[in-house]
């Protein structure tokens, strides 16, 4: 099965690579749609027996197409001896950040106190630089209209997610080898129900009350929610067009039960109102916050529920006793999920302050977990970058994106500015660069929207 899959993959990738070489903008369509279903397809191939190195090779399609597109841009620039864009201060900060990432990829881990091996460093390199590469591709090509495609993709993902949460029992995910895919292929050690990721459910702290969350094709409520937020930001620029798809996306967002996503969506709408110089987004932002508060109370009464297995329960009780976790409310600051995020953010900040020179790539976040490397920081994009590339690297990333956002606001690229603002806000409590759809699509859009003054 693996050999046959590799043959089919090679043919499809060769055809796709040729199309992207002829017209680099074709890669954008593949990123918008392909990355939305990437996790589900990879898990499906794993269940069919394609695993290990063959599946790793297949999963690299996105990097290959991005590299082909950039290679064509570079070739054309060399042919005419001119860059495809006018360099700006934003571009300079992007290059500074990229240079620091490359520097920390080659610095000896032993000198920095890190413990990542060469393979984990490569994973870290891919993780940190994908957004930079996508940004420069966006700067270099004329993007096709993406609003409708992103919105349609979001609606399909949302619809599948709502159907899935009510019709696919947790045991079915186990039967489909999804826990094995995460553990054996990706190297993650999860302890949610049936060894699925913990965020497949919302744990209120009561072992008898586990609420299902929509994970859809991303196999993650977070990735699903973030795509939907970006799509709604792009839709809100012209709300009279595509509102049925936006309505489906909004319902799907609610069923991910990702409260941070609802909060940043409200903030993104304020950015949209600022850029468009209109007041109606402010009203919608307030309404979004109201819906978020009401939904946290309503969802537990309508959400599908699941249960721990006996093995799950033993582990969870041990962890609860060790961490001192007590049942909480879904909107309380001492609720277990919120408390976990706050603790991770605090610990990450303290680590960066105490070790500002950084530990090198591969010592933070999902990259470290995959490589069995002691975790120095997790969840927050900014603390992870501070751990990997030092305080200077984190500050370079922040400066680059702050200037980029300001540029989008000045250019009145409202939808992209709102989307980037939402993603940067989400980065405070989650690893947004670890969601390839965001790293590729949002920074592509941002690069295309940046217009130096």
C-alpha cells in the first residue's frame, strides 16, 4: 500500500509542481483547500497502512509546492535582474527574524543548554520559517481572489465539524487509528479520551462531564476555529456577499467551543471597523462577546457528551491529584483549561527572561514534544520563539508583524488586517505557527497586502 501511495503521490506532486512552476499563484489554491484537509487525509492514509517515512514524505507536499513557487519567483527575478517588489522596512525585519532562526539552527545546542537533535532542529526550522517564506511569496506574486474560496472552504469545514461532533463517537476515532496516528506517526503522547488529544473534548473538571468539541478535518478544535475566524474576517469586508456561508462558518465556530477564538474575533472586528472607518463592526463585536458569554452557558446543555475509559480515569485522577485540579465553571478564571493556559504563558515568560540567549531550535512547543526533548516553553507563539531564538528573535518576530499589521491598516486592506490581528492575538496563548493553514495562508495574504508607503 505504501509503495502504491508513493507512486500516486509522485505523479500528483509532479503535475502540481509543474503547474506551480508555470504559475506560482496556483500554489495558493492548494494551500487554502489542501491544508484545510491535510490532517484528515494524512490520518486516513495512516489507517490504510501508509505510515513512517513514506507518510512523512507525502506530508511534505506543502513545503515542496512552496519551494517550487519561490524558486520560480527567484528565477524570474534573476532573469530581469530586479526584485518583484520594492523592499521595505517590513521586509527587512522579516529577513532579520529569518536570519536569527537560521543562526539558532546552526549554533551548538550544548552551548545554549538545548537538547534537540538534528532532526528536531529541522522540524523547528520548518516551523519557524514557513510564515516568512509564505510572506515573501505573497510579496512576489499577484494573488488570485481568495475571499470566496476561503469562505467556501470554511463553510465545508464547519459543516463537517458539526455533523462529526454529533455522529462520530469517540470510539470511532479510536477504531480509525487516529490515536495511533498522533502517537506513532507524529510522536505525540496525548492523554485525552482513548489517548486522543486532550482538546478533542472540553474537560470541565468533572470526570463525569466531558463535552465533545468539533474537530472537523483539522482533527483539532483549535485549527478548525482559527480557519473559521480568518474566513469571517475576510467575509466581513463585504457582508452582503456570501452571508449563507458565513452563517455556517459562525455556527461551526461555536461548536469548536474555542472561547479564545470568539474573543479575538470580536477584537478583529474592531480592527476592521477602524480600517474601514465604519461603526457597524463595533456593534457586531459587542454582539459577538455577548454570544460568547451566553454560549459558554448554553453549550454544556446541548453538547454531545462522552466518557473516560477506566484507563483514562486512572490517569486523569492521578494528574488531578498531582496538579490540585478541582472542578470549575466554563467562564471562571480558575477553570482548569484557562488556568492551564495562564500557567503555561507565565512559565514561558519566566523561562525567556531567565535565559534570554535562547536554547536553540527544537526546544519548545510541539516540535520538542515530537522529538522527546524536554519542553522549555509551550502554547504561546512568542514564548516558544523566545526559547528557541532568544529574546532577540522573539522581539524581531513581534516587530516584523507589528509593522506589517500597521502597513495593512494604512493601506486599508481591512480583511487581511483583521485576520492578521486575530492570529497575532491568538499567538499569545497558542502556537499559531504550528497550524500550517495559518502560517501559509494568512502570511501569504499579509505579504500580498503590504504596500510600502
